[in-house]
């Protein structure tokens, strides 16, 4: 290849020069477009307005909490039971100037609490709080029978009362159960309804020692009961049985035995007699009533009366 051919080939590989108009356009200084200028101006305007609003804004005055929070729902002992609430209100309207005491009655059956709707009535022993208790006089009080919703409703004159126990009246299967109810003093105002502690029927603790048996001090036998779930501690109340002049029975409490629940579910006769405040004579009859408590100290159940006769 000759030098002329090489030069010709080299010139053909060069990039052609751009047109003159394109070259002038590329080399000319670029100016700011009107649209971009408007955007920049708008941003400055927004910043200025924001600064002016912040500077001129008045401090906000906090509103009272009651205007911020929703209105508090009505809090009454019967807010969760509209049927009971209506029943209480109707009873108050029918007995102007008086008050209502309410007790819900339930039965513990297989770990479930069911309402007791029949075969049960209760009489409250209420004494005026400003009067001294007379042990020779039976305390009177209102009586009510359970309704179909499992509720006792007592209509009571307003006042401050000292709780002095209760009488319970059961029939049918409830006779085999143990009633738990914690009574307290009552301060009742006119037109007021008070919800007292629930009354609970639970399976009874059964004595293993037969009733009516004669027990010898010398032999010092053990008095036992059937095992009961979750029983942690016990209380055995000891009462001596006597008679009034008319031949009816009377009871006088001699003492209480309190201790942890024994592993063999039994206590000795000597342990029972040791807590008696007065000596127990040979031939006297004693009534024992046991109460059982859980680890939290709450009463779980109890027994009926176990009557024994003391022998030498």
C-alpha cells in the first residue's frame, strides 16, 4: 500500500465535523429557564409564609381533661348485669325511702360457678351499730329467697348495721353442700342498693370418724376427715352441748384448734381437748366443726357437726 492510500484510509476514519448551527448552540452560554425560575421563587415564598405563621401563632391553651376524655361510663355494682339493675330499680321505686341489699348465690360444680336458682333462702342477722350486742337475745333481720336469676334481694330500712351472722335455709341437693359467705357491717342510705359478697356453695368436707361415737381420753384416738383438694390449713371449733330449761339444745364454744392440715388428715383427741377454755367432764358431748383454708388463707369448705361423747 502506498503512502497516498494510507492517508486516504486515515482520513476516512475521522469523525465528521458537526454542523455549524449545532456547534454554535453547544458553545453558547446557557440561561436559566423560566419554569425553573418560578420553582425557585415559589420555594422562597413557602419558606417565608412558614416563618410568618410560626412567629404570629398564639400559644394554645390546654383544655380541661374532662373535655378531652370521653365521658366516664356509669359505674354501679350492677353495670355488668342490666337485668339485675332493672330489678333493683323497680324494687326501690316500690319501696321509697328504703334500701336494698343484694347477694348473688352460686354453686361450685366441677370447677365452674353456676347460679343457684331454687331451694335456698337466707336471713341476715343485722343489729343497729349504735346498740350493744345482747348475747341472750336472738338477732333479727330481713329474709329473702333466691330468685330465678340466682339473686337474694333484701329490702332494709336505711342505717348503720353490725353484721352478726345469718341463718340459711336449704332443701334438696343443697343440703349436702357447704355454704361460704363472708358477712360484714353495713352502712345503707335511703334509695341505695349495696352488692354484698357472693354466697358460694362448695362440696363439703366429710368426716371419716362416725358421729355419735364415744372417745376415750386414755386411748387418745385420732379424729379424721376425708382428703380435700388444695387444703392447706384447718380450724376446728369445739362446742359443748347443753340443754335449755325447755329441753331444747344449746351450744357454748370452748375453743378453736388452728393448725396446718396434717398429712394423714386427722388430729388426736388430746389435741382437741387442749384448746378448750373450760375442763370437759366425762360424759359430756362435744360438737366439732372443721373449716378448711387454701394457701392464700381463703376458706374453701367445711364440715357439718361431728358429735362425740367424752369417756375416761
